[in-house]
């Protein structure tokens, strides 16, 4: 009787923990990357709005503020006018992005966005850079002063975050499974004691 109770309780608790861990892992594998991409897209939009406010205010050190946005968000950033003439770009981004007069290598078509009168305030797209062999999440948008901004974030930094989250989930799941085994053994012993006592009396 004691072994039967212990075995059933152990099976139930381990099965429950395993079900939760496996379900969470599958949900993360299928949906977490999409959620991260969506969240990073919203981050790009917020960064564009911050840049818009910086240029609208016209006060302070604009270049320093742009550098601060790049550093805090891990972005590549270009501000340009309707003639695709650069107003701001860091020298690292100039090298990495291969900025040309018509388009960025592996990036969105800036000229098409500028010339399209029906373009929305911004567009977000995923683009693959053949030269760097990297995929980017790009935002190209229009600022209030007539300038345009391009924000880029490597997709790999997003997918790496998903991989880390999944690995952490598996580690915590394994730890939870061990804890559940220990608790179920202790709990089954505690439950079985009065039952055993009653059996012995009978």
C-alpha cells in the first residue's frame, strides 16, 4: 500500500512537471521568436519617435542624443534627406551598411519609400544582407522635418535571446523535476504513515 501510494504520487507530480515544461518549451519554440520580433519592431517605432522629438526640439547635442539611442537599443541608425544625402551616420554603420545613393546593401529600397507619396509614416521589414550574411529587422520612416530615418537591428540578436530563454526553461524544468521527485517522496511517506498505522491496528 505504502509503495503504491508513493509510486502514484511520484508519477503524478513528475508527469505534471514534465507536461508543464514540455508545453512551455513548445510554445516558446513556436511563438516566442515571433513575439520578440514584434516587440523589437515596436522598439524601433519608439526609437523613431524619440529621434523625431530630438529633431523637432532642435535643442541640445543632436548627435550625442542619436548616439545614446543607438547605444541603449543596439541599433544601426541613418538619418537622410529626400535626396538620400546623409544627415547623420556613425562611421561604423557607414562601413557595415555599405550606404549608397540608391539603396543600402541588403536593405529596404529607400528611394522607393521616399518617392512613394502614398507611403505610410514608417515601414518595417526583414531583409537579408548577402554581403554580411545577416538578416536585419529594418524600419524606414519619415520625420516631421522632412528627413527620413533608417533603423536596423540584427535578427540574430533576437533569435539568440529566444535560444537563451529556451535553454533556461529546460534547466529550470530539470531542476523542478528533481524538486518534485524529492517532495513527492517526502509527501508520500507522510501520507502513508497513518494509513500504515491503521493497517497494523486492523
